[in-house]
C-alpha cells in the first residue's frame, strides 16, 4: 500500500542508525529471528568464523603469560592468560584464569574460555567454570556456564573494531548469565597506580536478568581492563619476562 512505503531518506536514516548500534566486524545473521527489538546484538555467526585460541585486538590480549592485576580498598583480582586450552562445541578456546581475593583471603577462582576471530579481531566468550571459596574450601559454583549447553551460546566480549553506541551480549546463558555491554566512550584518559592511559574504551555493563544494575569498566589500548568499578590496575605484563 502506498501509505506504508518508505522514502529514500527514511531508508538511509534507518541504515545509519543500524550501523551505529552494531559492533563493527560483528555479524547480524539471525538477529531478527532471535529478537533484536531491544537493540542488543545476540547473534554473531561464531560457527562460521575462523577462530584462534591465541591473539589480541586493541583492547583485549589473549596471549599465554599475559597478566593484569587490579586492586581496590578490600579486594584484589589477578587475571592471567594461561598456557591452557579448552575445546567447547568443537572450538579450541583459550583459558583465562581470574583469582579474586577479599580482605586478603581467596574468594573465587574462575576459568574463562575465549577465542579470537582471525579476520575481525572480535573476541568471543564461551563460558566459565567457577569455584567460590569460604575458609579455604570450595562451597559453590555460582554463575558458571558453557556455550552449547542448556541453551547457552557464545557472547561477544570485545569487538575488534569498537564503535560508540555498540550494544552486545557478552554472556548468553538463560537462567545463569546474561551480561551485556554498551560502549559509551573511546576517548577516555584514566589515571591508575600503574600509570595514566589515553584513548581508553569505556563500557556500561548491565544484565538482561537485572536491567537496573549498572557497572562501568575501562580498557586501555594494548593492555586490556584497567578499571572495574573501584578496582584499578596496579601492574600488567607477561609473567616471567
């Protein structure tokens, strides 16, 4: 019907808006079927990518031995890329260990599984194994999930070519973890105990399970995460070098 036809200007405007909402290098294949009416990318065509367990992009290093240490008033987090891989859904992923201490005592150890797209630099998240500690003993495994199990799918952790306004799911595990991120800046300058970093990427993280909760993280070029709420990076580099 004539009344439903779009003008050329309207069509071009819609295409520009779509480009702003989608991380560069990410596939939108299947997003319409999966439901993208809320503006968050959920499908990335991971199964059709050429993926590697080793590599990096501007804001995420996935090379064995690389370590980041963040510290806050009563918490410390040590993130280490291990010389270890894990096959998930037929895809070889890299294991990244995260150790969290609270008041000097071990609180959590998680092993996270990532792979990087060789063509775009997009880093995808395939799940995590979690051990929660109390008094030195493992007491639960809260929040752990694996892609391709119980309806879970890989999420996008860091686009290879990020753009302000990009919105994407980092974790897609219904009933377990539905974390998502929106890039709010690519020009932050951030001062930390490990130095002052320029041209940083800042994300606002929310959860599809609890949309009202918000957290902010900052990533520096060539380093990765340098700030997570009140945690600031105190050192980084390759262990043993």
